[in-house]
C-alpha cells in the first residue's frame, strides 16, 4: 500500500514491546525495509517530505535483526 511511514511507526512500537528474539528479528528486518523504501521514495521524488530515513538507519536495523537471529540469510543479504 506504500504506507511506509505508518508501517515504520507501527514496527517501531512493536519492537519496543517485543521480547521474543525471533519476532524481534523479523520486526527489525521490516524496520530496515521501511527505511530503505522511504529513502528510495525521497531519492526518486525531490518534493517528498524528509521522513528521517537513511541508509545508516536501515543498516542499523538489519544489524539489530541479525543480533537476534544471526542465521537469517535474507537479512544478511539486505
């Protein structure tokens, strides 16, 4: 649905409450995906509002995901 800002906020709220490592890994993976999608949107549309997304935020989210599930090849690939 291309509602990346809303999805990012929802995933961040879930991450703050989640204690299960496998679910937290999946949530952080999705946070990274949201950051990348927002960054891509900003780069392709100079008039788009700055959502604070950055490649560094995406990378950090993927790292956090791998800390919780180091065997996740999809996250490692991203």
